């Protein structure tokens, strides 16, 4: 049984359960005063918008250089995410290459596809069972924190490798695009209302 079936509304701010007031156009939380909704208004629309924007930015994130390394006696070298992984492999740094590949290629791709598949399944009421949807949603939330690994590495390199004319590391446009993808997918996971997973009937996403 859902909370709404028992005549209860969950506050998004403090998670207090409030009894549903029949006929009330607007209802506020009895503890924190936050506006209550049976479901987050326009949850699917907002999540789709964030997801599509992230998918568009994912292209320059992988095509544009993520950082440029210059050192004394050699020309500056610009690396994309994939070329960086290949270079790590050429140096025999297989564990680091595997971590970067998983965090920067596999995880963002899975998040984009996973959130999209979850949205489609909820809207069409098909493809996956409710238990499978919940497991996917929780897994997407869990792996999201690892997507920023590449950005952390670049930030550390930029801060540490500063030896004037001897060597330097500069972040590229690809890093900005990649960081935007990570942030947008995290926001998409937050704007998605997981309670929609348990709704079997046709939903009005504007319902308050």
C-alpha cells in the first residue's frame, strides 16, 4: 500500500508524514511548513530535460581535450578521456587506466542509459518490474559519486604540477563539459520521484 492510499502525504523537506486534507487546494507540512505534493510536480519533465542536456554535453566531453600537459623540451599534449586511458595503458598503468575508464566512460554512460530506461519504463508502465526499477534507481544513486573522479584528478594535477616553464597541466573544455554531465545526471536522479515507480495507474505528472 502506498502512503497516498492511506491518506498520507510525505514532506519533501523534513520527511514528516501528514494526513491528507480532503478538498484542500494546497497543504503545508505540520512540522516545517513546506508545501506538500502527492508527487513532485513535473518530475518526469524536469528529469527528461536534465537527462537530454547531459546527453548532448556528453559528446563534447569525450571529443574535446580534458587536459593539456606541457613540459620542458616537449610540445604541449592535449588528451581526451579515451586518449588518456590509452596513454596510461601504454605506460603499463593498467589499474589506473581501468579506474579512469570505469569512472569516466562506463559510469556516465550507464547513468544516462539507466535513467532514460527508468523514465521510459515508468511512463509506459512496462519493460521492468517495480522491484527492478527500485534496484536500478538505487544503483544509479550509488554510482553517481564516482563520476567525479576524473575531475578530482585534474584538479589535483593542476594544483600540484605548477613548475613555471618546466611543466604545467591545464584543464580543457572537455573537463568543463564532463563536469556538467556529472552534475546534470546527479540532478536528474534527484528530480526523479521514486514514488512514481509504485504507481500502476496513469499519472498526471502535474498532480499536487
